[in-house]
């Protein structure tokens, strides 16, 4: 498979905050088989979502990142579920252009910074958001969003940590994405609902394209 001949290259990212402007939703994607990766990425782009967070949750994840980097240059490709410094480095080497972690430690934060890539470190509390802000980094993930207090909780952070801007993820879908996107401290949301497990297993790329098209129109 080769890349689409007339596809425009993915937009350049100047910094982590640029991740918020790509799409209202960053699709969080799990692939069990490497050959699923490229069709998923193409279906997302076809639906108007030019970004993908490929999670490091399966043994094929780094190969999937390599495949998308080679075959779908028009998508902004990130690695998700980055939980160790080694995973941050391996993701960058495989071709990821941004990194997302579900939580963060000083060594993980340092390793993600050292890759030179934009990244969204995971936070769930005021103290964690403050710790990330102390490093000069303002863009972060809020995870697990619904279980941590949802849009009401996240909205209340905007008064005490107004410089932090979040990508809430975890338990978000079409029914509640709008309540997050309407918050002043939310840049975009993340979620796995664009790539349902059954659609991926069945190779139903058209369903993924259509879910992406709905998500692309979701800006609150
Ligand atoms: C993540 O890795 O960000 C979450 O597991 C995605 O959460 P969701 O499956 O509830 O969208």
C-alpha cells in the first residue's frame, strides 16, 4: 500500500497547544492487528478528522505507528498510553509526532520533553495540573474525565488554574462531548468511540469514516 498520491502532508505542529486546533475530537485508537492501522487512519482523514492517537496497549502498536507514518502522512499521528520514558522514546523513533500519557511522573515528563515532540501529559487533580504548569507546559490531558468528576469538575478548575488547557478523555462520547467542548479550559476532547471494537474487527472503515464526520462537526 502506498500513500494517497495527492494527499497533503499533515499540518505542522509548532507546540503542544496546536494539538487542540486539529479536530474537536482526538480519536483514541487500539489496534490488535497491524494491518488495521492504515485503513483506520485513512477512514478518519476521509471523515474530516486529521489526527489519531494510537495507543501503546497492544504488542503491534509501534508497528502500527510505523505503518501509519509511512502510509498516511496526511494524518497527525500520536502515540497514546505512553507510561514510561522508554515508551516515549520508542514512540518518537517509530514516527509519532505527538505523545499522550494517562498520568505523569517527573521522569516521564522529562522524557516526553526530551523527545522534542508536542505532548499532553495526563492529569486528574489540581496538584497534578500545577505540577505540569510548573514545568512551563500548559496543554494537558484530563483523565479519566467522567470518573474524575466530569465536565462540572473540569470547569471548576478554570478559575484556579486558568493557564491550563485540557483534552479530557475517558468516558466521553457523542452525548457528553459538547458539555466539555463548551468549557473555557478545554481545547478538544479524546475518545475511542470513533473506532468501535466491532467496526475495527469487521473492517467496517465506512462506519469509522461516518463517525469521524459526525465528530468533526462537534465543536461546542
Ligand atoms: C484513553 O486512553 O484516553 C481512554 O481510555 C479512552 O477512553 P474512552 O475509551 O472512554 O474513550
